[in-house]
C-alpha cells in the first residue's frame, strides 16, 4: 500500500499504485528512456506558456528559469543513460498528457488557469514518483531521483502559485476537477509502462527492458500546447530520440 506524500496530498487525489512502483523499479532502463523525453516536454510546455502569455512578465521570468532547469535535467538523464548503457529509442506519445489535455479549456478566460493547473499536476505526480522510486533503484539513479524529487516539488508549487494569482476565486474548484481526472489516468491499468502511466497490465511488452524494441510510449505525451505532426518513420532498425511535437511546440500558442 502506497501512502500519499503529505505535501502532495492537497493536489494529487490518489497515490501511485504499488504495482506501478514495482514494475518501474524492475524495468528502470525502459523508464529512464521515457524520462529523457519527459524532461524535454516539460521544458517545451513551459516555453509554450511563455509565448502564449507574453504580457505576464513574472510568469515568463519564472518559466524561463524552469525551462532551463528542465533542459539541464534532460542533459543529465542523457548522460546517465550513456553511463549505464541504455540506448535511446523512438518514442510515441502516451495517453497521460493527451488525456489531461482533453479537459482543458481552449480559450480565455479559463485557458491560462487550466494550463497552469495541468502543469502543477504533472510536476506533482513526477515529484511523487521520483520519491517512490529513489530508494528502489541502483546507484547512481537512487541519489539522482532523490534530487529530482525536490526539484519537481518546487516546480509544482510554482505552477500552483501562478494559478492562484490568475484566478483567486476559481482555482481550487477547477483543480479538483482536473485532479480527479489526473488521478484516474495515473492509477488505471495501462498497456505500457511509462513515467506517468498507470500500472502496466500483466504481460505488456517493454521497450528497453524487454530487448530494446523500438516503439515505446512517452510518459507525458505531447506538450500541453501541441506542436506539428510527426515525422516519417526512420529506416528499419534506426533508433532516434525524437517524439512528435518536440521541435516546435509553440505552433498552437494563439
């Protein structure tokens, strides 16, 4: 039984299932590959918000720092993968971010609040899972994930603070709606193991942990502000670190 982390209990409505934690600890190579994509998408989502609301200078300054930190995390994950012999594989978007994005309002007023709250939920779930995984992973991943837990906790607090400022009378009620949906996405059975997936169904195939087959699914999926269509498939046998919307996530910033 996984207990809720106290400081996250007010935003995450359900703790990560133990089945996910056990599967993730066993298949950490697969998870690490997906983690690299998560960091890039976190940075691109922050940049997209900056472009969507350039008049909000405090938000832009905070998200600029956040995006740089997420990219530094990506660089460290990539270095860790090289150190541990984990190859990059091509990733497909998963259901988590798309499912969360399906509830977000697409026009203001309301859109900005929803994007901020969605960012807070994603960062809070990341912080929770880093904390759960850190003591179960081999060195040097254990210390690395413990450090990332603290970083992600700061990020979700920052998103919540801006959401509170954007809509003082609405943010709590809207958070409750989005958090209920996020909890369902993070706890219901999933076809594949990803950083923000639910527990994988028994017998689900892995990407890195089961022989290095390509075709893994991204944990966060596309950034909250989606980008361009995917590139053509690479030649058979090629492995590249690319997910749709990685290069130009700002195309829908209107």
